[in-house]
């Protein structure tokens, strides 16, 4: 058995810890905050509760696999299976046209987009189809198995070497700007400039169409609850309220994690936080920048506000996503607004001009700037900013240049977002292997 310290108790760190404990390692998890889960949590005020971060996930197999491989199946742990989201998002454009994008069906998406204009359904599915071979390469060599950045298989190397940017690809594939906005939505919402995102990284459209988008019964915060219990069952020592300050390197390999309470000895360390914040790793990631969270406003509304059944994206100078998830006292609704782009005024005012006027229905609100969110989570849950095709080689994970140090979470391979962060835990566990 070896002693492994995991730094960071967000979804990435918890996933790694659960798997490593199942592999019979002695695992200690350090979390700077009082609770585990990181961005997966709840913000509460005046009887309202809003999801702090994610509300849905792509690729449900990643979560199912985590539960199965670290203990009991997810549906037994949560009391119900994940449920598919019928309409992934409604996109509303400045010209007052709109489209509801269904999940998990090529035919349904083609039909929905055809209603925006003749030929648009076909243009959409032809674009999305181009990502099937991309996913095949990524899944095999990057998402489901640890990659070796120094010696990647030929098809992965070719993919990562491709020069085309997503901005260019969308201009080539779509004459209608609205389709480009829908296809560029996910990376834009995660804080990236499409001119710096490689074309292959636009594959979220394919994953949504092929595998659907899913909700966790009881909300994402339930995941943090059941995973916290899972760690207790697996006898992981959780040190909450403890910040990992740095790694202690002896004879060229990691030997401990430095905290304010002293050093915690380790045979291996999993860094599931922004590695730029740990001095011993900082020089290995100096070419990376974090992708910054959006401006967030959580609204408590009276039920005179419209009953939204799915996310609504308002495209304009700024892009605002309205998420109607969360719980509210009887006769009320809870919305979260996530803003990107040129936001020179209050998002509620922008909403009003776009036809969603709830100014008179607001009974409470919680505003959080990107800086406040980064401070709260001690880093950005959106991981590494796309700065061109070199980005996958510049971020760490599952291994790192420091012997004994592994990287998981949004800042590591294969990137941010619930399924990828969950997979990062699997990749680290595979790279470390079972205790001997
Ligand atoms: C508003 C918002 C909406 C989102 N929506 C979606 C969505 O709908 N679907 C989706 O798939 N993804 C979504 N995401 C992204 C997703 O939530 C994240 O990519 C994922 O949860 C990141 O997990 P993580 O463990 O890497 O990091 P985090 O959740 O950031 O957790 C990191 C943890 O490490 C702790 N920590 C940091 N530094 C230290 C240290 N030195 N020592 C000890 N502890 C430390 C922090 O306190 C934190 O708890 C969203 C994110 C946000 C912010």
C-alpha cells in the first residue's frame, strides 16, 4: 500500500481519491474549504437555493463508471438513474428568431434547425458529423486511457497538430451566423475565444447530439454528498479546511505536501487544483492561463416570471445563459444568469431588452464576479484557457514532469466539465495502478 495525498476536493480530486482508495492505496484528501465538491455545490439565500456550478453533464458513462468502479452503481447510490434532458437549450438571437436544440438525436436536431431556415438542418448535421472520427481518436487515446505527451499515437498527434481554428471552421461550415453561434456555444460559455480554440475541440456538439445531456436526480449537489460518503466508506482521510501550499521534493521526487499545519508525507501526490498555484509545479505550466468563470447573478423571483423548462441562451453583444434550475419557496422561481462578452450593464436589464423582463419579479439576488468565484474555489473550475493547438501539451496530466506527481481536475488532461474531470480521476488511477 502506498500513501497518496490528493490536493483539492472538487469533483476531480474526489473521483481520483475514490478510485485510488478502491485500488487499496492509503489516501488523504486535502480540501481548502469546509465541504467537498468544489464547483458542485449550492448557493443559498432567503429560502432560495441555486446550483453553484454545473446543472447537467454530457457523457453519462463517465459518472456511471466512477460509481461502478469505486463501489455501488450510481442509481443505487442516488436512488434513481440519471435522466436525459429533452431540450438541451433554447437559443434566442438578436433578430428575435429562436431554436430549441433537442439532445441525443441527429434527426430531431436536423428537424429543429431546419425550422430556422431551409437547408440549415442539413448544414448542421453535416458539421456535427465531422466530429465522429475526432471523438474516436480522443476517446481511445486521451479520454479513456492515459496519454504520453512525449510519444502520442500518430492519429492523436495529427489531431493535435491540425492548424484550423474553431472560428475558421464555423465560418467555413455555416453561412448562417446563428448556426455558428450554436456550434460555438460551449467553448464560448466556458470562457474561450474561438480564434484560439482548435477546430477539433468543438466536438461538444457531437457529444450532445450522440450521447445526450443528462441531469442528476436531486441536482448536482447530491453527487458531492454521495461521493463524500463514498470516501468515508473507502476510508479516505479527508482534511477539510486545509490548503495545500506546495509540494516537498526530495531527491528529485515528491515526498510530501506542505500545509500550514505541517508537511504530510506521501509516496505520490495527485494535484487536482490549478498547478500554477503550487510553486513546485508552477514552472511546468508557465505557458498556461486559466479560463475565467462568467459573471454570475442568481435571482429569486416571484412566479410571475416565466416558467422556463430548459436553459435559454440570449445571443447579442453579450451572451447570457439563463438556467432555471434550483429550488425556491412556494410561489417563486430560482434562476441563474451566466454572462459572457461585452457586459456593460446589469444582466437583468439586458434580459429585459431581449424580451425576458423580470425586473419587477426579483425578490432577492446574489451577484458574483469572476474574481470572487475564482477566490471562492481557489482557482477556476473552467481549467486551462485555450491558447491555440499547443494547449493540450502545455497542461499536465495524468502524469507530470515531477516524479510521483499526477494531475487531475479541470486544469489537467482531458480538460474541464463534469465528464472530463471525472475521467481525469480514472486516468490518474490508471497511471498509478493498484497498490502492490
Ligand atoms: C458556473 C459554472 C457552471 C458550470 N456548468 C457546467 C455544466 O453545466 N456542465 C458541466 O459539465 N460542467 C460545468 N461547469 C464546469 C465544471 O463544474 C467544472 O469543470 C468541474 O466541476 C471542475 O472540477 P474540479 O474538481 O477540477 O475543480 P473545482 O470544482 O474548482 O474544485 C477544486 C477544489 O480544490 C480546492 N482547492 C483549490 N486549491 C487548493 C489547495 N491548494 N489546497 C486544498 N484545496 C484546494 C478548492 O477549494 C475546490 O474545492 C460549470 C462550472 C461553473 C463554475
